[in-house]
C-alpha cells in the first residue's frame, strides 16, 4: 500500500526525523536511517503527530490501530512514497508493559448449577488488548449455601498480569427470573434476513448462561408491515421472563443515491457555497432543527433510510437527527466521528457527533448534536466544547457521558455560547 505525501507535508515529515515524540509518558526518538523511520509507543497511546501526518489511509488497514490509537502490541510497517519519488518505511513499534487495571465484582451462583469461571469476577477492566483470567487457587466446591473466597488474576496478550485479586462468590437458591434491560424493535426489508437479537440486553442475578428464545410465528418476512414478536429468557435455574416487541418490515430499500440527491437539493437551496466549515455546519444545524421534530423510536437498522424518511416526514429521534447530520456532512466533505452515550448509565441512549472544523493536520474538534431537546433542557448543541457537554451532563445526568479515551479532545475555544451552562463549568 502506498501513501502519497504532498510537498508541504514531506518537509514537515523530514524535519521530525531527529525530534523526540512523547506519547503517554513514553518518550522515543524518531530515527531516520535512509529509508526507514521508527517510532515506539505504548498500547493505549494516541499515535504521534508524525504518524498522523500520513493520513488515515496509512494505518486504516492495521488491526492494532483504531481511531488513531494503538490497541495491540507489535511492529507495524507502512510503505510511504513522497511525491519526489523517494520511498520510506514507517516502522511503528507498539509495546505493552502495563498490566490490566481490574475492579473485581461480587458474583452470585445458583446452588447446584455450573460454577462461575474466572472472567465472571471481572467487574470492570482497563485494557486495550485481549486478555484472559484464571484462578490463582482452585475454586472450592460450591456445594452449600453461603460465601466463598476467590482469588484470581488477569493477564493481557503481552503477558502482563495483575496481582492476585480477591473476590467472593455467594451461593444462593435462585428464584429470580432474568431481567430485560433493552428490547430491540428489529427492522428489515421484504425478503431480507431479520436480526432479532441485535441490541437485546438481558441480565440475571446469577452467573451462568441465559437462554434466549424468540417467537417469530406471527412474522411474515415477505410482506411489509409491523409484526409482534416475543422474547423469552430462561436462566440456569429455570426462572423465566418474557418481553414483547415489534418487527418492522419495509417494502423497499432507500438507495444512497436517492438520499444524496435529496441532500444536494437542500444544500443548493439552504447552505452557503464556499463558506467556512463552521458557517456551513451552523446552517445545516439550523435547517435540521427547523425541519425535523422529535418523535421517539428505537429503529437503528438503516441510517440511509432513516435519514431519508426523517427529511421526508419531518420527524425522528436522536438517531434520526444524527443520521441526517451525517448525510449532510458526507456531502459537504466534513470529517466527523460518531458517538453513542455509554450504555447502562440511563434507561435510554443518545447519539451525536464530533466534527472537525479545522484541517487534517490542525484539527479543531467540536461536539455537534442536532437533536431537538425537550424545552426544559433546551440549549444549542451546535459546536460545543468538552467543557460544555460535561456541564450539560451535570444539568441532565449522564446525557453526554461517553468513553472520552476513544475520541480526540475538543478545541477549548468556546464558539457557541451557552450561558445557562456556565455555572456548571467547574
């Protein structure tokens, strides 16, 4: 794979050969020996600027790199060809010398059923690479009701292990049925396969497999319409619970070309040509806010169709607003990243974007949420900083809660004032 560097970038790239790059506390010199440039970073670190200058195409094919962050130890080489015709090899060495950070959890096990495995005792973990868990001492025989001490250890793919971790397994008589935390409303088009289990979340008070059965006897996948389906969850003790939902079968698929034509017509009539990215994004935000009203839905099956229908019908939920915004940004050539609220913090979820109003080499990221919020919570979601979305999450608990480690930090300059949030900036 060859990555072409423009003249301006080539000069900056060459000037970095003797520089020192510090990433995640690990400082490594960039060394150039004729045709090779070497960079060493740690798993979990963002890629150095010298690597980002090559563009996303340079690393998109490497499994150990996701969203400009190293996620797997190894040595990765990328062939680079400058527009002068000279070739380089970028050798990116990713090392991992840090053990996983684990918070153990208390586990409940049903009397007479399969004993828990070591992974069951991991409550939370910070580890970018793959990992495994094992008991330090054999698990005692869980033959009576009560508490049992457990010691286990977690090891990542590079062989870094935690210290022995302590936890407890409590053996109980299990009479509680599983609980449905999220029940999807599947969507498909006539004749397509239906993903009944995507988005389904079921929890049980005890460890062990929960069997899920889906009654689809009322569904005719060859005829458009809405059909009732029934989910049944059964735990290892035989406790059972059910939940009803609806599957939506559409008559025909909306093509990307159809959506692009609709978006292009709107852009031509409402968005200023040759304006700055910031100006165009504010105009897109104003258009979406004034043409789509909020209507709850759980349909996340097809962004193209959802965007097209929301523009046609004038209604949609946060996923629909997000899909419409993506359709505009794609046609305007604006770089963006999709964000979803961390699952489990609230009873529902939320979708919004990070947008870059700067350049590839000098990015200026801002949060971009086109959803029309309820009147009592209303504020502009157009081009907000990290500070502003954190403040809103204090007003409306966890509204913009997400894994910040997976995304670039926003610009610190506030360009959209939100006076009502200023008391919560600290």
